[in-house]
C-alpha cells in the first residue's frame, strides 16, 4: 500500500483551457494516507471519476503531480503503479471459471501455484464465493460478477491501493448494505489503502473512515461522516449531506448580526468582525433540520406557520414558512403539529452556521 499525494493537480479535457469552467478538476492538493478507507463523494459531473482515473494512471493530469510514497508517477501505467481498480460494471472473463478469474492477476505476476490456491480460496471465502469457484463467469448473476470483479482487485497482496468507481451500481439494493459492510471488513482485515467513489452519501458513510466531498472540480471538505454532518465547511456539503439537507437562507449584514426580511439573527462579536473582514455580500446562514427546534414562545424564538408534515414512521419532517422562507425541521414521531398551525422556532447558536461566499466562517477562523 502507498501514500497517494496529489500536488497542484488540475485537469482539463480542453486542449487550451481558457478559464476555471474548462477544468474538470480545479487545482488542488490532497493526501490519501497509507491504509486508509476513503470515499470520494459528489454528484455526477463533479470530477470524481476523472480524479480516480488520474490516480490509477488511466489519465494523465493536465497540470501537477501524482506521487506514490513521495515518488512522481505521472507517466507510469496502472500496472507499473501497482493499482487495482474496480469499475461501475463488472469486468470479468465470461469464458473462465470464477477460480480462474480470481487467479488471473496472480498468474500474471508469476505467483506460485500453492500460493494462488490459498489466496483465491481466502478471497473467495471473504466474498462468499466458495461455492461458485468452478462455475463459468457467464452463468453468474450481475451481483455475483461484481463480487468476482472486486475479488480480482483484492486478491493481490502487493497493490499500492484499490480504487472503486461506484462498484455497487448494478447490485440489488438488498445486497448493497451487505457488500458495503463486507468491503469495510476486508479493509480492516487486510489494511489496504482503498478509495471508493460514489454519489450516495449512505455508501460513503458506511464504508469510509473519511470522506472527500467534491463539488465543481474541487474537494470542498475532507472529514469524518460526523464532521461533515455537524460542521459542513461549504454550503454544498450542508445541502448534499443529510436527508433532508441543511436549511440555507441568504441574509445581509445588520447591526449585531444578519437578517432577511423582518427576521434578524444576532451573532457574536467575533462572527460580526469576521463578516466585516470578509467584505462580501454573499452571506448565508444554515441550520440542519435535526437542530432546528420547536419551543414555547419567548424572546429567543421566531414565529412561523406550519405548511406540511411528512410522517416517515420513526420521525416526522415539518415544513414551515418563516418570513417567506420554507424551512424543514425533524420532529419525533409523537410530535403533534398540523398544517396551518403557528409554531415557534429556536435556532441554537451552536448549530447556526454562517457562510461567506459559500464557505463556513467560525469563531476561531483566520
């Protein structure tokens, strides 16, 4: 396994890019440490697969360097980088048995027969393919083929990293959770550097210790699932992570805080100072539905009208109109609120986030 460092990396599919919009990946620096289980999360078109293909060597970056354990590998092929990659759709040899598919990478590396036998049986056991080893790959289901494809990436013991490009797309939904947990167990067992590309936040959170969230060619935050949820560094992270996502309101500065319409949110002196230093009018406040509270009317609450209540079994999602803004709050299953009711909202200061030019500002930020 290897530490993978991206240094001043950028990529454009245009021969002569004229501006930032021509770049699939905008200049960034990032490190994937040895033995980590990482997810690369973001919507379609944000640059996830481009980055993965640059790391693997299927694509050379327009600018910057890819380093494995400190050595520049820009011109090296995937084989020379010692990378295993599992794609969105299964890549198997239909005419071969499952055993021969799993053994293929080892035979190419001239591994001895006894070691091939032992390693194939070990990986087949981990992926629950033992009973299929003698079956031709053409006779497998789509999810069985994808497990074989994963096994071919896992079977080699000398790989620098294994890259997964949305590997569960073709898997039956009932099996997805099981396979995600299986990949996590494999990582813990073999301590291999793994990078898992997905647009599904549940897949990312289930698999990864740390998640890199991509948006418009940039990594806008890199952190644990808890960090992304509780302290989103960018408005996109707030919106994209969570169901429903963060409530975001465009506001303007006022004495002692920010406001929209007739509603004012007081801010600490430090945050007010940060806003003044930023000098931007692109200001938003955000709060997650989980942290927006219903409370008795007092000086710290805001009156709003309930618009809709969605009963989701173990909890409810309440939509309210606050001074023309539609916000969502997550309520317990036994909360009693109906459309049309007047409610009072509390925005706990610790959970009300302030964003300038879509990036979070904090009490201790520079």
